[in-house]
C-alpha cells in the first residue's frame, strides 16, 4: 500500500496513533511548562516546486511566507513568539544568493515580530527543502483552541479574504487583471508575497476579554476561510450559519472577477493568514470595531452541527459549506 | 556562486549572520523563559539516501536514530526532554509501511525517555525527508555548554567509542568481521542501529555537582569524539592532552581491525551518541566510577590551546588532534 492509495487524511490518521491525542490537532502543540504558562510549538515543511517556486515568489518572498505561516500558527493559539529553528536542505548546485535571499525574507518578517532564529540544521539534498519550527509562550487562561467554540457565539474574520489567491493568479497568468491600476495590482501581489501574521490582534483580544475569563476558539485561515470555520465547528461540536454578504472581500476584486469567483477565492483560496475567531457576540462587535481594516462578523455558531452558507440579501439559496475545495497535499 | 563553491562552513558562516550570536553555536539553542529555567531546542533534518538508507538501517532503525540524535543534543545541554515535533515529506509512491515503521522506531526510542511527539507536518516531496525538532527544559545553574571548559579540568567520555562505525562496516561490507561470534556481531550492529542518548547520565552529574555550583562543559559525540573535544576546546579557549591509551574502545574491536583503525573509528567514526564532558578532576573521577560501562577520563584540558593526542604507553609520538576526518555534508 502506497501513500497515494490512502491520501493525506489516511496518512494523518496513521501518524496520530503515535502522538498523544490531547496535544495534537490544533495549529500548535501546547504543553504546560508551569502552572500559568504553556509552550506552543508549530512546524512546517516546505519543498521546492511543491510549496514555493521561483516562478511566483522568489526566495525572499518564500522566506517571508515561511516565517509568516509559522508566526500565524502561534497567533492562532494566542501565543507570543519566542523563536524559530530552521532546518535547510540544499543542493550542491543551489545558488548561495538564493539561500541568502531566503534568509533575508525570513528574518525581515521575523524581525517585524521581534522573533529570532535560534538554531537550525543545514544538510544536502537533491531537493531544496525547509523545515521551520516556531515556539512561543501562552498564558493558560488566554490559550485559543479550535475546540472552545460555543453555539450563539459570533464568527469573526480579522481581515479581508481572497486577496492572496488573486495575487497568485496575477503572478501565474499574465493575461489576468490587465485592467487593474498599478497600485491595486501591486497590493494584491503583496497580499500573496508578504502576508502578515495577525499577532497584532492578540493584545486587542486580551484587552476585550481578560476581565471576563472566557476561553475563545480560533485558528488561522491559511487553508482558507471555509476550512477554518469548518475545523473549528467540528472541534467544538457546533455548526454555523455564515452569511456570504458579510465575508470581507477587497473591493478591487469586483474589477477582475465575478462576485461568485471572488467568494470562491475568499472561502477556498487560502494563505490570507487572517485569524478566524469564535467568541461571544458583544465581545466580537467590539473586537471588529477596534481592529477595523476589513475585520468582520461573518456568521454565528449554532447548536445544530450543520454548516450553512446563507445569504442575507435573499438572492442565493442556503447551501452547505464544504471543506473539499481546499489544497490537497496528495 | 554555488553552495559547493563555499562548502558547509561557508554556508554556516552566511546563515549565522541572520541569527543572534549569543544563542547559536551549541547542541541546542537555549532561551531563558523564566528566572531559573531555560528552553533548549534542537533540530535535525534527515534526507533519504544522504542520512539514512534501507541498505544499512531500515525505517525502524532510521526512526530510532533520528529520535536518539535529537535527545542526545538535549542531553548535551543538560536538558530534560519535553517533546518533539516531526515534519515528514514523503513521495506519493512511498510505502505506507515504511512510514509506519519509521514512526514505530522513533516512538520506541522516545518512549524510553518519556518524550511525546506533540506535533508535526506532512507534505509531498520527490525525496523522503524528515525534520525533527526536540525541546526540553534546563535549570539555568545546570546548563551544559561548549564554552564552560577550563584548563586543568578532566575530559570525560561517558562510554565506548567506535562501536557505531564498526556496526556500519558490518552492515555495508559482508566480507568484514566474519570471524566475529554472532552475539558480538549483533551488539556492534545494534550500537549503530539503536544508539542510546545519554540522558541517564544527567542525574548522576547533578548528584555530584549540585552542591558545588559549577557550570560544566560538554557536547555529544555524534560527529566523533575528536570533533567533540576540539569543538569544546575552541569554544572554551583551552587546549587538551588526550591520551590514546585512555580512549574507551570495545574489546571486541581488536578481533576485527588493527589498533590504529580502532582508534581512528573511535575518534572519527561518529554516531556513538555519548557525552563528552569537561569538569573538575575530582568530580570527573567520581562520575566515571558511578557511570561505569566504559566511561573514562580520556584527557585533560590545558591552558595552551593546542590539542594533542598523546600516548601514556610511550610507543607513539604526540600528534596534533585534527577535526577534518569527520563527516562533511558538502
């Protein structure tokens, strides 16, 4: 039996047998290190030609995105970054400049969030491969997990979705979006090449929540907004009604794709690296107001575990929100 | 300019510019997380055909060795393991059984040291690649670092060296060691396939040292005994006299190779995963007695920064101990 016969989910099911069930299954592993604090750890592996390509991003952008993805996983747990380790496999004929640019991009992103590279490994391989492990600290009473959602709570997206996917299309397809102004074009490409992990959202969340002692649910939208909502609902044992009219999509998208396509990219495009949070409605309203910049309440968690995409404008019928448009590794 | 033009050391010099100098350069990164404790983190990347091969070890052994190498790095810092993350890249046509056996081997080793796999990533790649990151806790007054060595201190090897290299030769070369008894043959192969990280040494070290408040130097011998001694001397600004008669080599080696070859394998073979410690002579004598099983004082640190291989039997002249027989990645 080969990996392609069982697929990614089949492989994950096998591997999870080797891990403690209570730790695995969120954006980060979280382990109590003392009575009030936990260590949050996350790891990502990136393979040349699979996860990055000089055609769309270049080494600086690949480095930035790799750092951003890991910091975003820490943000999704409510964790303050402590550092990252970087394991790098290069070919003997890899250009030194490629490696330097990759590290420049990675450290440029890390430095915005005061996070050092604290260690690593360098090896030889036929395929350039990077594994980044990020670790951070989180107060136990501030840990954000996928399973904390409750019915009646608001579902918040901390910013616009679909921009990263649009930027990727601009990079891949020279015919696409030729009517865009230069600045708008650049901003969409930047959304793809220089995503920003939303660590900045955490202090705002604590300011709103700390006096209430409530543990909220969340995850990042790196695999798409739909995926994040569905994963949180499953882990929390709730359903959701998500209003397609409330999903924050950059205005500029209407100039390049249909409304339906823009919604598709917002739900399934992935790599926007926003946070998707489930929290009490009154807190959510305050949070969205304080964050601004496209942050929105996109729906509500329900006791019924079905997950619906509804339409408050009454044009489209309700449909079940599906996960299977997301990126499949195998 | 390509990686092969600058070599591993050239590449490391470039990458270290991107990391804080005070953190990088030991077996683990160590970061203070509270006044008395630090977090120790280490990462290793393993590539199919470069670091493991079904020809010599098989997936179970490769998994065991990967776990052992990371736990050994924690032991070399004086750290208690908290957990590991595993990032795995597999081909679509990798056998599921290979992955399961790798994880079985890895967890078998980890469980001996009560260390869980707490997270990871699974991706697709043309080359099977594994990145393991291990993290642990270390008391600040127990941190073992490469730079703590002082002249006059004893140099301790916690066990025999060369067995792993002999086991590898038995696996690679069917003509070799045919005169060995079955049990001896198996024990050398086991030294290569199932090395044991010396976390068991740490409680003995603390028992001997805790009342003295002395910070000792050390590293593991995964890249060879000579490499470990030289790295510690360089980081500590001391030299050494290492007595070739004191280097612990399994008796059985004399049946299969010359004395000179056995010494070469002990010094440069690598992957014995013992600890090499620099500590005050009286403490060292007690430590070696308590550990037993081949543990030995192999030399003494000197103020003069030259590193000599001496001979207390008077047969061989003193020679300078060199690092350049070790494994070169590029």
